[in-house]
């Protein structure tokens, strides 16, 4: 780790960071599925969303009640045409026009519809007729928007699964399945010409399911790990999300579409599963989603797309109790039906500002309004460090908590100034100390369920 200078400039950065905590991040969205019979009223959901930093909602269809409930909230809305609508949309421009007249015109602009997805994972459906009809359907929807003077205001795209990639490892070798290459070129040409995104569903969870080693789990959860070096670029990747996204970027670039932006239509981690579903737990779901959110907020980006965060829609807002399949399919919800958090990943606007008496691992007794401004010479006990003998599990919990609550963990992300050494102890020490320094450097801000202590020794000089 590098030296942590406690200068006025250092704390100015924290002041700037805190001024942004209560603001919403435009790159964080959520999937709002409705394969359920017990969901709360749309009006309650609208209030819930407004209490969070979530700024976009993706629907899997068109629900007028939900769209109306989100009116005048400023929340971006993604709507969708079903796969079953594609043949009619492709063959009949009037069908597409009527679809826009029924599902967009009555609500826009009060309801901030920003994107229409035509179909879901069509290119990996195995239905050749549907696959060839997709582009004409998208073109007819675009023409209908143009006719309604909404072209450019509302984008048109379609959602892909990672199965459209023939190769994704290493990321620099990312390439699309050649058997659908011509069809994808047509779709990407449409994306490029209209400025719409290439939307895709990367799931590190499924990557771990196929390779359930401990080192793979750490790689998937953004936890300290040895990393994986891309033999084509010599770039070391330390998390699966970046590797998957950069594989998509490489595939787009290889096909000649460097200008097409990527949007993550869905990604998440289930908190519960069947006995044969490895990695399904509240701890892992909290770690993945919390660390992903912290990674996005850090604006570090990916190695191939540094300095920016891709728009990412978390999966999912609620559990969907009628979904078929294994238990995990019904266990992705970030929020319970009573609008409380299933587990805290720092999405609440209040929890972003400071951790307020959580059960674990941090137990500060006050909520600071702003970071204190200490002298430039550290006083005795000026650093918060883990106590000797603290377990790795507790260190990881402390790390996940801090980074999942909006504190700036970008220096310990890949490429950050304090990323090395890549040990759990070093990263947890950095995170715990950041919370202590930011919250005001009070003794009670260095508790972490009695796993931390104040030290007069700068940990950055002892690592």
C-alpha cells in the first residue's frame, strides 16, 4: 500500500466524495421482473426506488401501471417488446406504429422512457426465423419513433446473452459466434447508425457454477485474488465482471464496431439456491452486488474501457415467486416485498452517506455530516487497523461493508494506487482506515464489531 497522507488536499477529496454520496448514479439501474403474484403496488415501488441511488429501471415488457407510477420521478425506464411480437413487427410497419402509439405516446415524456428492447436473447434462441426477423422489427420500431418525432430521444436495441460469444477467455480474444456473424453485423450496424447500445447479460455467478474453485469465487466476487493475466495483452484481471465485459468489448472491436457502447442489461447473484447450486448465499450475494456497485462508483472502469462505468442493471429488484427452475431463479431480489433490504449493498441514499449502526461488521455510534479536518501531523492513534488474529472471514466482511456503502475503494481496485499488495489483510486495512478517517476519526468509528484497534503506526509503511 502507498502512504496515506492526511493533508487538506486528501480530505478535500473526501469532501467531494461525500457531496456525491446522496446523489444518484446514472449508471446504476435495476431489473423489475413481474413473474410473481405477490409484488407490492407500483406506487410503493416508485417510492422505494426514489429512496435509492437507482436511476434506471428495466421492464421485461410494458406495464402501464408501473410506467405511470414512475412518471415525474426522473427515473429512466426501459420497456420491451416480447419475442412473440417480433414477427408482426418485422412484417407490418403499421403493427410497429400501433405498438408505439399504445405503449410509448400515452406516457412520454412524463414517464422517462429511454430505451425499447425488441426481444430478449433472441440471437441465442436457436429459432432461425425469429433471428432473421429481429433486425427488421427493430428498424420498424425505430421508424415508428421517427414518425412520432421521438427518434434519438428513445433508443432501440435488443438484449443478448453471453452465448453470442464464441470465445471470451482471455478477454482480448473475445469474438462472436461466426454462425450468427452476419446477423450480428446487421444488428450492430443498426446500433452504430442510431447510437443505441449493445445490451448483454454477463453473470459471473454462472461462470463460478462451471468452475467452483475457491480462487474462482474470489475472482467473481471482487475479492482479493491472484488475478488472471490476459496472454494477449499482458493485462492482469482481478474480477470476472471486468473480464466478461472486456471480452464483449474485444468482440465488438474485432467486428469493426468500436463506437458501439455496451450496456449491462442484467447481472446479479442469488442469495439462496438448491443443495447442488454452489455459491448461493446471502454473504456471496452481498459481496458480489456490493462490490460491483463500489466498483462502478469508483469510475475505474475496465482495463479496455478505463475511466468510466458502463450502465449496469442489477438483477433484480424483487424475488419472482412464479419463476420456474431451480431455487436460485427465485432468489435474486435485492429488496423484500415490504420494501426493506434483503441485504445492504449501499443502494439507499441514507446508507451511502455513512453506515448508521449496522449489526455487523461496523458499529459507529454516530452518523457524521462531513469528514473532520485533522492537522497535517497525525496524532497518536491516527490509524484504524485490524486487531491481531482477526479471521479472514471477518476481514472480508469488513472490506465488503465499507466498499459496499459508497466509501471510495477505488485505490484498492485494479490499477489503483493501493492495489498492491493484493492480500485480504492489506485491502481490509485500507478500507477500515478509510471509514475511520472519513467518519471523523472518532474512537467509535474504529470498532468493526471489536475487530479493529487504533494504532500510531502507519499501516501503509508496514505492508
